[in-house]
């Protein structure tokens, strides 16, 4: 479950600072943090994370509440090279950097573990108390017979 944004007009360094705030968080919490963060990168990441959640819901039938942001990878893209004229006919270079951002989502293992532990507990509750002593009594008699 992932979403990719390519050639975003944002430096990788700035995007990575905002991405660090939401790594390994539940999706709903990450969306709230990005919504109220006053940075250009936060707006882009919010939109990309929303897209990743939509991909997970439609393609993999996952619930939004059970997802976490597994990792956010920010790599550098193509650099646009521009120049500003300075004195004596020279040009100073301006590098307009771009970045590629990939968001990977995963299921929250703690929630899935809670669901399986509840199922195990209900199965254990179904076993009756009278069955356990019979098994133990059978083992004791087998040990006495072998001596």
C-alpha cells in the first residue's frame, strides 16, 4: 500500500524534515499533524498520504483506522538549473531542486495482535474446567502403571 509523488518542486531536505514528524505514526494522527503544520511540504505530504490511504481502502480493502505510516522515503529528483545576472556580464547559478516522495503504509500490528488475542481468550474460555482434571488424572495413572 503506497503512493508516490515524483518531481515535487521542493527540496529533499525540507521535505524530509516534515516527513520525520509523521514516520511510524497511525494514519489518522499523521493526517492531523500534517493538516495543521504550516509548511509547503506538509501540504504535499498530507495530499500524498490521503492518496495512499485511498489506495489501501479501494485496492486492499483495509480500514483507515488500522493503518500506520510504515516509512516515508524522500529522494532527490532532477535539478532545474537557472541563473541570475550579476555585474560585469556574469551569471550566478540558482539550483531549483526537486524531490521524489514515496509513502508506504502497513497494518498496525498491535491492533491485529489485540484482535487475535481476544479470539484466543474466547476459545480458552469455551474449554470446560472438568476436561482439564481428566487429562491430568489420565497422565498420573499412566505414570503409576509404568513404575
